[in-house]
């Protein structure tokens, strides 16, 4: 029995086919020894990379589930949020997090909205605005650089950022109220290196961590990064080493899976959970 096991609630979409969102995060956090629960924001037929998909918005289900959970007195040590299907879900989640507030509650938000310089299909300026309202209730936020640019309105679409520009983006995100900030998938203008930028509230320090970029694309890698990061933070690790550990795990997973032909379904995480034991 893992004495450090926490009750973790993942609020994200559930794909029918593909290892993204809930399907990517559940195996990782379970393998890391936690009791993992979920609140789907939407049911999605498959990863969006296939080009055709159907989505069922589960807002009404969320309301009903939360009401029952309150009656039953369910409590969580950690709440992490990902894809949201609409503005109303922001309010539902904010109120729920507020009702769960207690000493030691860890809240992480991944504002899933876009990548590679553009917003995903169906993501509107209203979506971006609503996501900003969720950042303030988080202890840690993990946007990629595209999402960070759209959330702050700074350097939108820029393929790389200087150290000064990256600091401005991180500070722009901090202004929304989260305690610590991680920006993934960055490129440093000075060196051309792929990097993660961050600010650790506990240490009051900014940091930049370079990583090896492997030229393949899998959906769901951001979700797996978030899950490993969360698992490390729940162990009590400080932010910077937790980020570095998550980066190393993801590099290994992508390297192991890079020759898989059907990349649209994501990394077959159950096959490689041993990577988390290193």
C-alpha cells in the first residue's frame, strides 16, 4: 500500500479511441500509486488528429455528478483540469474547486486550446477569455507556448521567443492569479533550442530547461507530461525537478514509440508504464 497515495480528480475529456486526455492521464497517475477519479467534460469519439470526430458535451452530467458527490461527502487531495467544452463548465469547476478548498489541496490547470501557433477548431476568443478565469484558482498552470501567447495576447504566432519575451509571457500568465507557471513547447530565439519556461512560486525563481526535440507528433503527449508532473509534485518534489522528470519521461516515451505507424491514436502508454519506474 502506498502511504503517499492521494485522491486525484481529473477533469478532462474522455476519448473513445486514442490515448489523450483522461485515457492518457489515468494510467500514469494510477501507476504512480494514486487513487484516480474522473469527471468527463466531454465524450469524444477519437483523437481529433483523424480529421473526423463527434463530441458529446457532458455539462449536465457534470452538474449532476458534483451534486451527488457533495451529498456523499467525497473529498479530493488534487484536482487537475484539461479540455473544457464550454463557458458554463468554467463556472462549474471554479465553484467545485472552491467547495473542495482545504489545506494542501493541489490544483493544476492545463488550458487546452491550441498548438503550433494556432487555436484548435472551434476554439473562439470567448473560449480563451473563459479559460483565463480558470487560471486564477490554480496552483500550477501548464499551457504550451501557443496557449500562453493567446492567453496573454503577447507574441501570438511567434515561432520562438527571446529570454526577455518569454519572461513577459510568464509574467502575463502570473497576472491571472496562478501561483506557479510552466510553459511547454517553447523555442529559445537566442539558441534555437527547444525549451520549457517556468516560474516556481515556492522558490520565487524563473527557470528555463532545454530538451531534445524528436521530430514526430503524437496527440496526448501534453496530457502525459501533465500527469507525470502532477505525480512528482504529489510526491513532494519541487517544481523544477518535477518538470525535468516529466520532460525526461516524455522524451523516453516518444523515442520508444517513434516508429509506430498509426501515430494519430497517441502513445500506447500502458505498454510503457515501466518508464515511470526509472
